C-alpha cells in the first residue's frame, strides 16, 4: 500500500534515497524499502513490503513479506 503509517500520506510523493530509504515528504518519516522498518520518526509502525522480481523482462510483485 502506498501510504506512510504515520498520517497515511502517499509515499510515492516522497523520494527514494540512494541508501534504500523511502522518505515521506509530509512529516519526514522514513522507511527501509527492503524491510519496511522505520528508519526515522514520527512513524512508529513499519510499512508492508512485498517480494519483487524480474522474470524475462516482466516485473512480478508478491507475495507480501512477513
């Protein structure tokens, strides 16, 4: 889901940093794009992540990582 767990602002409006951090531009929360873990508050809850792979040029997404 494309939502920051802090105030539900779309993370796709933020940025992806070189170190794999997804930054929410609304309040500055950040997450590890590989694990979903919170890297910087005010968010306290991780974001959901999914397996992603490329097979013969097709991007496949799923299942959700737990």
